C-alpha cells in the first residue's frame, strides 16, 4: 500500500460517521436509507462515506 493510499485510508477511518457506517455494515447488508437514518441532520456525511 502506498503512503498516499495509507493516508487516504486513515483519513477515511478518522471520520466518526464512516466508522459508524462500517460498524453497521459489519453486522450485515443495509440500504443507503438504513445507513443514513441515524444521521438525519448529517446526510452529506453519510453520502460522502462512499467516496
């Protein structure tokens, strides 16, 4: 893994919204609507998690 890729990975994992989405997905499949539900006021963050 290159340094740039490693930095991108750690940057993604530093975001609490992304970590919460990953934790949810670790329990099984979920729709985007289900994943975004806990973040109703933060839909932009949930949408950015797919980047």
